[in-house]
C-alpha cells in the first residue's frame, strides 16, 4: 500500500516538474531585417536662437547661423528568423522567473561608410567639398565633423544639427548636395534648394 502511495506521489511530482519547467513566454520568433538605404532627407535650420527653427527664407540666410540635418531612410527586408526556445533550466523550482522576449534585429548588409557635402557656387558653377565645414559638438563640447560623429557614436546623425563654419570666403549663393556613400560603392544623394546668404 505504501509503495502505491509513494509511486502515485512520485508520478505527480515528475509530471509537475516536467510541465512547470517548460516556460512559454508567448514571444514571437526573433526576426532579422536588412536595412536597405534608399533616400537622404535634408532640413535647413536657422540657428540664431535656441531651439533652432527651420530656415523659412532661403533667399536671406545668415552664414553664421546656418545649420543642416540629414536623415537616411530605408526599407527593410526580412533575412532570417530564430524560433524562440522553451526553457528547460528551471527543473520546476523557478517557474516565477520573468519572461524576456528577444527583440527583432536590424542590420545593414550594405552600410553607410561616410557622408560627403558638396557645395556648388551657382554664380561660378565651382564645386567644393565642404564636409569638414559642418560640425557639431561631442559630449566634451569639442567640435566634430559628420563622419567623426558616426565613428564615435556608431549611429547615423539623424536629428543632429551640423553648423556651417569658416564662412567668410563661402559663396553667397550656393546649392548643397549631401551624399551617403555605401560600402558597395552605391551613392544616395539629395540636393537642397538654392540658398542665398546675407553678404558677410
């Protein structure tokens, strides 16, 4: 009789442990997406006062307060999925563990390697690389360029305003073109409207 009771209790305990150690958090499968860069979007800013305001009058801009932001948009394509696994490590004694679901991952198989800003003097058609003439500041309040920003902080400079510097010999009427150079050699670019600066 005692053996039957012990066997029933053991059977119940084994069943309890087997069912409780399988934790289903209800997570969806983790997916991996490829970021396919497709467009550069630009915004021109008047940095005269804070918070900065979009440059409304592009025919009357101030070189000393001129700023630029860029955002590279992308489509996504799923390139993989990892099925969430059930947990068997609790042995029935830690069923109250908090569940955590893995987030989807976004990678770029053709990443941006650098940015380039080209200025065309509309009066002379002279073209100049002015990438290093647009700066922001790091956490130590030191000036850094767009490409230095990417290298330091490892993400795209979305929503970061880059100020134009060294303006005294800068053309008064200019069109900017921002190029995003990808690892494959592909270039995504966008031009600004023509900007007419106040003569300094």
